[in-house]
C-alpha cells in the first residue's frame, strides 16, 4: 500500500475521537466491582462484629491503606500510559502506602495489646487472606489491563505490575470486610504478599498485552 | 527545538480541535522524516533499508490510534520519536535480534540526507487482505480508491456511521496484526 493512501484513510478516520485512558480505566474498574463483590458474597460473609469494628481505627486503616495503594497505582499507570513517560518524578508516590503502613505499625506497638506481636503478625486467617485477595483482584486486573491497552506505554511490564497493585488494593479492600485480623503487622505481611503476587501476574500479562 | 517541530505541535493542536486539513498536513510532513530515520535505523542495525516503508506505515498507524496519549501541553516531536523508535525496535525484533536503538537516530528532524524515494509498504497491504470483508472493502475504497466516507457508503449501500465504524476497526486491526506478528 502507498503511504499516501494510508494517510488518506487515517485522515478520513480523524473524526473518531478517542476517550482518555483514565475514563476507560475508571469505567472498567466500576464494571469489575459487581463481579468481585459477587465472588465475595459466594465465598465469605462480612465479619459478624462489623457494626462495632468500624469504630476500631486499625480496622478502618485497612481500607485506607488498600485504597491509597489502588489510587497511587492507578495514577502511576495512567501517567506511564503516555509513550516515553518514566517513574522518575512520580515513583515516590508508591512510598505513601508503605509509609502509612509504617506509621500504623508504630501505633500498633504504642497501644496496649492483648496478644504478642508475633501472634498479631501471624493472625488467624493468613492463608485465607493470601488466597482471597488475588481471587477478588482478578476481575479488577482483567479490567485494568484491558482498558490500559488504550494507552501507549513504553513500559508494559511496569504498567502491568501497577495494574496488579491497583487490583490487589481493591481486592484487599473487599477482603477487609471479612478479615478478622486488624493488626497493621498482619496487613503489612499478608496483604502485602498477596499484592506482590498479583503484581507479578500483572507484570507478566502486561508485558504481553500492553505492547502497542 | 527547530521551527519545524513547533509547526508540528501547532498542527497537532489544530488537528485535535477538529481540523482535518491540519491533520493531513501533519501526517504528510512527518512521513519523510520518519522514512529517513527508519532507513537510518535499519542501516545501523546492519539491515537492508527495504522495509523502511513498513516501519513508516506502522508508525503512522500507531500515531493515529494513540494520538489521544499525546499531552497537548508538551511538544509533539518527542512523543512522535518515542513511537517511531518503538516501531523500529519491533521491526528489528521481528527479525529475531535483540537490539539497542539510539534515541539520537530520531532527534535529527532534517529530512533524510539522501531523500529516499517513497516505496510501497508490503506488510499493511498483506494484512489488509486478512481483514474481515467489510473492513477490508471500506479501507480499500477509502485508501486505495480515494473515495470519501459518503461515496463509500453509497458504493456499498451502507450507512455513513457504519462506514466510519468499519474504517476505524479496520485501522485498529491492521495495527493489531502488525503487533501479533511479534509474539
């Protein structure tokens, strides 16, 4: 085909306006929410003491840190959706959820506790946590990777990993409604491990599907 | 930054505002530069510059389909050269080499020193034949036969909206096929 002919067809297609990537990502995550929620309803109940747990700052903190992780990862993945963009200027944002966890752990040691710190770290549901968060994250991860394809990243593996962290953050927030372990030590260990797992999956899928 | 690059940025801004003529001018203006840098990149990698037109067409498709990822506050040229570099690396990788491409190959926006003759792209033409019939017919009518959207709609007794959708999907599948060859 002659290049001039191709250009003519591109100009003819110019009125097709493309929506920004963030809009697609947001729509995709919202579409995945009922699916993740349905998986949750089928496998777990909300914790029985939910009504009183919301007054426990360590319970509330789990949602804060998971949603901050999801937001930061979403923002960074959108930033990297422009060709040639790098994490140089904004990568430090990933330290925000980690820093929040650090502060919460200090607070955890500062207040009187019934259980030893090792018991709080090991908790009562580590395996359930490790298995459920990735499970709840899957619909979000699929939606994030699918919609981020509309961007043009030159860092497909990194954006895939960020999509994984974003999905794990959202999956973790859903799991937190069930999870009886509120200690930040537990969150820092098991929620983080689960998030790393999803990030690794996201990185490898992203490397394949996010090329443009 | 050269005046040419400022001109590209202005053209792309006008294009984003809906000016199709500006878009045509922009694509025509960047093509010789893309052609020269593709040839240079192939030669540096010890490859024949024959396939440079395929790289040019791949790059133009990507520019078109990803133009919403250009930040209108930023200059256009660095965005363009990142995409062009990406497409050159893809083309070289398709031939089974691990490559490192120097970004400097692209930052020189003078049209090619030896002003290469435009050749025909082979890949896009081959991929075109593999498209679903409706997308292929519409693309062929608009690209090769030079028909407008409304003329194409009349020719195939389709609605104009349907022609537009088929055109856009056709272009997106052309880009997708070039990518699939990689994996």
